[in-house]
C-alpha cells in the first residue's frame, strides 16, 4: 500500500519523506488555507515546492465546478510539474473532465467519493485514483471501511486500473484496516504514519537492551 500525506505543510511533508516511506502528497484548498497559502499564484508556487520535496504523485485540486473551468484549471495544474495529479470533484462535470484528462494521459484523482456507485463512475471515466472519504463517513455513524471493501470488490470484479486512495484517514487503525482491505493508497496526516512506529513493548524492550549493555560495559 502506498503512503500519501494529506497536508500542505512543507515541514510535515519533509519529515514524512525523510522517514523513507512516503509515496506522494494530497492537498486541497482547505489545507492550503490552513497553512496561510492564498492567492492563485502563491498556491501554484506552493505545489511546485511540494514537488521539489517528494518524488511521487502530488494531487492538486481544481476550484472550478463547471466543465470548462475544470479543464482550464486542470491543464494549468498539470503543466506545473510531471508529478501533478489533477484532483476533480465527484460531480457530473467532474466525471466529464476526468474522461477528458484520462484520454490525454493526464493523471486524475476523483475526490469527495462517498458511495460505491460514485467510485464505479470514476473508474469508468478512467480516473487514476478515486478518493473515498472514510473518516467523514465515520463522523456520521456510517462505516467508512465498508465502502473501501465494496469498491475493492467492484474494481477486482472488472479489473479496473483505478487505484483506491483511502482518504480522510484519521488514525493508525484506519491505516491498518485499509491495508487489510486491499486499499492501494492511504492518505492522512503525519501522525497517522508516524503512529505506526509506536508500541510500548518496543520502548520497554529497547530500554532493557540499553540498560543491559550499560551494565556489561
């Protein structure tokens, strides 16, 4: 399973990259605003900075909600860097734009997916990635992991090449469960990745090893 980090924070991205397990980055207008990145030119330059840190795919989201606007913005984003993946909303014009970009060989990520039917449409349109938001489903007492399972079954049934990018991952158990279900990618905050390092027996075992070494040396 690929590990993406869901942020616009360059320090977090650099830390995840330094760990040696990062495969890409996803971000969105909300995450950009959180880092104080505003204005079209500043946002585009920030995407370039992210691409300079990581080697994998970087999802950059269009703001337009109409087909022509998505095409214009998506082409501008794709021209920034070869790592850029055009992120499109799961609406009718978003699916149309996904098909347009797919036909041109431009990578796409269809986002805000909350049903298996939406994921099926994205795959039919040739999306590179589909982003089901499992954490947001959990927030409304719906099993987000069940959606991942449904999408995995459908994609396997028909050998769709679209990768399941489990988004809105909130914690380490989300990561583990997504891996069990066969999600191709997970994206979440830095804590969801570094949290996998932690176990009390590792800490106590290392402390014991060091103490025993100290006694004998």
